[in-house]
């Protein structure tokens, strides 16, 4: 029996019995879904995928790049994908297809969604396909509903890998997110390993490159893989929207197993509940090598959280960076900080750990019952601390908003029983949103070890964003614990990347720059909160160190963060007059361009930062305009040719906005190379560029 339902946009229009020859089509902007009883096609102007519907599941038959016109698949896949952790041996009784438009989160771009619901005697398997307009990406995931205990959510003691190391005919049918037959000859595979847990990690990106020309069997773990044609520099990106492998509640020994032409992406991560859902798995297409894949990854990530300058642009401030913990978390101290921050250009009032009555385990008062878990065991734990704020928060918030500040708060959600108190936690934050207009909530102390804990944490973040109509977001701390990582919660806010302190000699401007530069190839820079510190603190801990923070211009640390989300990580009252003056000048130059920079495609340029490189970032805001910031580290060269991306040949004006160097004109070659000059080491130059009219070359 075959039933079909159509919904667009989000409303069920019809449910009809369909014969095998009829074809249905649904359009949304440039997206399209077409299907018959036997086949499903989903695509837009940039890509198109086609599947055969086989016993209620999808079998890949085509993956076409609509830009180049090239078919990516060598042949039909030997097994369906996504496929559950058990062998689907029962015959599908009914399959229902529905199509609608969806915004899973209020801040997300509207997408076209296809839902294929297949019912068997013992279980229901629902495959989802999602595509955004004008985006070369299609996501799929699987929902499993068990009617009996026949279908288990785990695979005994076996590795849930998907493929045996042998011939293609020995493909395992279970625990597959995607199974594709792809050309491996003259292809290069990039296995991208990302790391969070940045409190004890400082090398956050590792890219292993493999030539796959000779057929071999390989296995890798990770969230992100790239397969590129060495001739055309076009390629495919494979993204698992999940926590990093070590942090997932359901472990998988590998995420990709390749055997010659067979690429099996494995590990649904769905768990063992009777109703469970896999992580979304996304296939993206790109052209133009490094520049193209960087641009496509940023474009895709930005679909989850539509840019809003009023909400998204601010200079975050936290007094925690000077290591007084919550010792100065008082009404009087914060009032003085607001006044000083207004003069500099910082526009954020942040109530750090210590605003609440109950002390945390990081408090200066932690010996008085400091908690990191089970905070709801103390009835008034999350009430405002009246000793520190005898007048409450009203006066401070009024002062902050009178100066154009935005308001944020620290919070450590209760981990007890897998975040069973998530509703109570979000009630606290939503109350602060309604009462004080607080829209920036830093989630700290997070650690989940079960699917239930992971789901409750996501529910909490989802509720905050939804019930504030997207005004509020989460500062997702990925510095410790077991957390959502880079790709599992993209709709909900900004990544708080790292804690760095001069007190422990763990802050160097070039290492913060290196982390941002390396990550920005794969993680959208405007999703990352990056710290700049008071460079004059703790100079005695850096004796005779040529890369000590105090060796740089006093605004250099701030300059490192401009193409990401800058965060002032200090007590502003502790800055010297000269440091305040330098930061004020740079923020005055930067803030009129802040929004334009973050709306552009942001590329890392130059060499990888090491402390001894020429390096930087480019934000391409149109075909002929954009911004560049270059950093001359401890490098002897007075000038350096640096390639800019997607720069048509012509003559360009580079207007210096801040830092060293001078405004200049440059005529580019077909590689977009521009020579930058900075007169001194440990310096930067911040420029806006524009092609001059009538100066282009054929």
C-alpha cells in the first residue's frame, strides 16, 4: 500500500492514494522535491540528489553538481542510507511522504523538508531530508520508533562501522548515515580533526591529507571530511552535526570507512531508547578549492542563525579574565566598569559567576558551600546576591542601557539526573530576559554523558531562543567537560572558545590568533568569541620572552579578534591610560565596519600564525570590495606578497583604517596577490579595499 501527503508551507494540503506512475512536485524558492512510488529527488539550483525508495528506505542513485553539471556518483549504492543499527529484514507495510517548509528554530533560514515515514511490523523508520535555498547542501537523518524490543539500539559488542574490510558485496547494512560510491582516483581526502576542551588543549585543528588514487581500505573518526578532485579543485564536504567523537554519548569507532570507491559514513549516535533520532548528516558541494569550501561551509553554518546586527554585534566584556574570580562582582565595581567601558567602546554588561546568592565551586567563597552540581538542592541558590547587589540589578541595567549596552549573564545549568531541571533553569534565565532584557546567557559547567542529558540540554537552549523570538542566545562554552562542540548546536548562539590568562602564562596573542586562523577554514569566525586581555598584567611571568603580550602594541590583542567576535577579558579599571587610549582608537575605527566585516565571507590569509609569520584575514563583502587585516609577527621581512581570495584582476585602493602601514594602491594579478608592508615587527595593519573604477584588466 502506498500513501502520499503533501504539505507546503507547513500545512497538510492533501493525502491521496498514489499509483506507481504518477509524479508529484513541490517547489519552494529554488528548492524542489519530486517523487513517485519508486523514486525521490531533492535539489535546488546548485545541487540535486536522487534516491530509489527500497523497502521504505533511501538508496542513493545520483548526486549531481548543478554548477559544473557533473554527476558525483559512480553507481547506485549497494545499501540504503541512513539505515538503523539493526538489519531491516521486515517488509515495509506503508510509506508516507510529506513535504513542507520548516524553521526548526526561529532564527533559522526557512528550508524545504521531505519526510519519508515507513511503517513495519516492529518499528517505524522515518527519514528526513532538508535543503536550504541557494545553498549547495542537503542534510539527512533518521528517526527510529520501536514497537517491540526486537530492534535494539545497539549492536552488541561489535564495532558499528558500516563496512567490512573486504569486497563491496560484504557491506554491512546497519548504523549508516550515508553510503556513497565515489571516484577515488586522483582525489585528495582531508580528514579534519577538531578539538575543543580548550582549557587543556591549544592545538585545535589537525588536517590529515590522503591521496586515494590507489584503492585501499581506510577508517577515520571525525565530524568533517573533504574529498577534492585534484584536477578541477571541486569537491564534496561531509559534515556530521554532532559533538566531537570523544564527547558523544553513543560512541562509534569510526565515522568514515572507505574501501576503494565505497565511502561509508557510520555512527548514527541515536542511542537505545525506543524512540530515537540520529544526528543530521550533510553533504555539501563546492568549487574553487580552499576558497570555495571555506565559503560554502560559512554559508551553510549561517543558515542556522540568520544574521541580526542589532542582536549579534557587540564587544563582549567579562571581568573574569583578571583572575579575581567573583571577588569584585559588586554593584559599585560594575557601575565603574560600565562608565569606563563606554569611553572605550565596549558595550556589554555581563553578570559573571557571583551574581547569584549561592556560591559556585569557582567562587572566592567556595568554602561556604560552593556547588558545581545539584544547585537546586539549595532553594534560593539562583536568587540575586543581595550582599553584593543591595539594590538589585535594576540600577545597573538602567545605567548600562542608557549607554547603549547589551546585558548578559553567566549560568551553570544543573546536571542532576541528566539535566532533569532544565525547565527550572530556563525559567530563571527567561525571567531575567523579561525583567532586564538580558539576551546573552553563557552556559558553563556543561557535561552530558547520556542521550537524555544531551537532549535536555538542547531542549533548554531551544526554549530560550524560541520563547524570546530569537532575541536571546547562548554563549556555548566549549572549554571543558563533554559538550556540544562546534557543529551540534549551531542555531543557538556563539561559541565561547577559550579561557586564557597571563596569570598562568597561558596567554600569547599569536596562539589565540593561530587557533582562530586554523579554525576559520572550517568554523565560521563570526560564531566564535575570542578573548583579548590586558597586555600589561603579569609581565614578570614572561621574562626575556620576545613574544610576551607586553611586547606588542597595546591594541594588538584586540586586533587579533576583530574578524571574529571580540571579548574584553579583563577589568577595565585595571588598564593603563595608554592601553585604554589604544583600544579606544581601534574600536572607534572598527565599529563602523564591524557589521560589514561579519556579513562578508571571511578567509584566513597568509601563512599559519606561529609567532614568526606574515598572516591575516580577509572579509570579502562583494566581488570587488572587502576588508583585510594583516599581522607581521616576529618576522624580518618588511613586506610580504599575500594572496587574497576571489579578487578579480584590477587596481585596488587599500585604505588604512588602523594599525601600521599606509594606504596604498595595488594592481593584482590573476592570483589576487597583493604586497603588504608594515614597518615594524609585532604589528598589524587593518585595511578596507575597493577596486577603482576603470582600472580593471581583461
